[in-house]
C-alpha cells in the first residue's frame, strides 16, 4: 500500500465511497512535525496488519475548503473515517507516533 495524495474535495469524497476505512493525514508542506512523522505513516501503510485501511493525505494549503469543513486547526491532524461518513470516528492532533499506532490498531 502507500499513502495516497488527495488533491481535491471530490477526490476525498470519492475515496470515502470506495473504501470502508480511511486514515487521513492533514498536513502542510512547511510543517516540520508533519515531515517528521510522514515516514512513520508511510511505514504503517505498508504494514500487513493495516492492509484494509486506505491511507490518504491532503495538503491543507491546497484544499482550504475541505480543511475547514473537516475542522482542521493544527497540523498534522490524523483522522479515521468509516463507512462513507464525512464525520471522522477518531481524530489525533500532533505528531505522536505511539498514539497514531494505537489509533490505527483500533480500526483494523
């Protein structure tokens, strides 16, 4: 698997329809903590135990409307979406590798 770069609101909504569980990384290119945790998220996306989770990311500066709709106030923000619902079932703000792994394990 990989972390898929979503470049439009329509693309995100399409992913919601196509995948049962989505891990969304909301980041900014200028965000140091986002850059630091990105390889960890990429490793999780390749981990067999998370094979049923669709890993995606959005650049908050490229998609300000979607970022606002999702209530993003800080980066990185990680969200889990399930069953096509636009509201996340879980949200993690900040680059916390242990909390990120725990959050993913709850949704496999």
